[in-house]
């Protein structure tokens, strides 16, 4: 075996030497031709070359080959200065350089007061203490419409007029009851005089007084019926004096505010059960939300709250919790929460969608800035320093965000150094290293 190897080596070296001799001959021939050509074209170059040191003259013929070699190496990217990629063997490890280090800030995970901000979807609604749904007092037909939606009215303003035969009958009954009461009272007065003169017996006088008392009761009942049907005391007194019956019933505003809804038209027949107008004072509104029962203990009456309204470019409006229901809705397992909002500038409208943000009572717990948390594959992580040029991604269990902080329930210990700013850049670099990009 050694003999064959020696033969192969001898054969290879002989051919290499022959190749070198061929190259030398070619180089010598090229040098002679080049020198002859330059002597005729540029003799100054030959004179300058001959004055160079002998060592330089020996190397010069090889310069074209050196330039060809360098050009070939450069063509294949041999001289590229791209840094070698550092690939993390552990998927949770990321290697960093000076540039990445400048993008991150380290800090300590500390125990401090954490205020959880509970976000609950809700809506803007009327303040029920400043809302009135006004109906007709009698059955009748709408004769006049005096206000339109959007119009501001005062308490007692007439909104519409209704013609009603029912009101006519009630007024007639009142007049009859009044006449009957007057007649019975005069009869009882005569009976008292005759009894003193011993003309009639006591039983007769008592009978007439009883009739007078019953007549007064019927008069009061008919008067109350007129009040229920919308007549005021002045109108009733005028009816009693003049005896003139009016079939017009006025629908009046019971509170001051804006007419936000009208459900009738002229000529329509209405009944006392119908809601004809809705009047609201829009200076104060409610934000109403249904809070899950698990979060309900964190909300107390009087707590500060922010109302985020999407229709106002998610503008935050300050409010206070004015009501927390004492019962849980058995169907939705939620608790009704209400907050009052000042709306004197009329920027809010009932029916708008809103998000109720309520701050819970502060509790002492391990917290980190929200920017320190990254989410990957339905899990939450933070980066902690592993070595001088590496960080490690550590899984943690966190709670909801509150005022730019997240509570940490497990995964890291208090006082541990973590990345509090720039965790996103670290995670991007980690993915890049894993992909070999």
C-alpha cells in the first residue's frame, strides 16, 4: 500500500513541477514580450523599472497574478466584513451586543402599592332623578302639538292639548255634586233651626246632616277626579263659579329640561297609559355597567372612576361611583354599577357606548412596569440578566394592568434584576437569533 502511495506522490509532484515550469516559461515569455512592447511604446517605464531595487524587480512580474487572485477572492465574498451570527442554543437565551444593550434598561422587581384598574363595558344613560315620561291624564284626541324634540321647556309649560269627552263628563259630575252638596247643606241648616224650635224630631235633623255629609264627600271625590285628569285648583274654582265646561286637557311638563322624545301626532287618540313625551335634564348623566361578581368586592361607592367614550376618540371623563347594587343578577352573574357624570358642556349623549374604569383599593404586591412584560404563545415573560452578554426569558404569572404596572404572582422574586424597558427589542433579537437571520 505504501508503495502505491509513493508512486502516486511521485507522479503528482512530477506533474506539479511540470506545471510550475510551464507557468515560469509563460511568465518569462510574457515578461520579454511586455518589455519589448514597452521599450518601443514607453521607454521611460523601462528605464524607471531598471532603476528599482533588485528585490522589487523580482516580485513585479508576479503582481498581475496577485491582482488576479485578489479579484477572484473578492468576487466570491472572501473579504466581506459581516459579523458571524451568534445563535442561542437555548430558546430562552438571547445574546446581546453594545447596540442591543443601549435599547434596554434594567431595574428591580419591587413590592409596592398596586391599584388595579377594572375595565367594564357599559353605556351612557339618563339620570333617572332628572327624567320624566309624561302621559295623558284622560282618554282623548290630540288637538294641538306645542313642542318639538330638542326644545327646552320649564316646569308647567303646556306640551300638547287633548280634547276629551271623559273630562267633560267629569266636570259635569263635579257641578252636579257641588249643587247637591249646597242643597244638602242648606237642608241640614234648616233642620237644625226647626229642631231648636221643636218642630222636627232629632232623627230627622240627623238624617239631613248625614245627607249633607255624604254630598260633601261626593263633591270632594269629583274634585279629586278633576285634579287627577289634569285640572288645577284655579281651573276647578273657575268651573265652580261660572259653570262653563271645557273639554280641553293640557299635557304639561312636570320637570324643567329638554324634550328628548315625542310619541304622538296631531289627531292621534291617546290614553292615560300612553307615554307621550320624555323630558330630561341632560346636565347630569349616568354611566351604567354590569361588573362581574368576582370584581364587585373591589368597587365601593364614592370611588373615583374614569369613563372612556369611544365616540369622543376614547376621551377620559372623570366621575365617581354613585351606586353599587346589593344583589347579583342570577342570569349574568354581574352586579350593576353606576357613576354620575357632569355633562353641562353637552358632549355626552344617552345611548353612547362607554367603558367604566374603576380603581380598586391599593394592595401591597410584587409589581413590574407593564413594558417589562412580553406575551408569547399565550404566556407572559420577563427578561432577567443571565451573564454579562446574555438575558434569559422567564415565564411569570401576572395580573391585569393598573396605572402602567402589572402584579407578579409567580416566576421572579422581589429585588431581582430584570429588563424594565426594551423587552420587546430583546424578544425580537431572540427570535432573529433562533431563526438564524
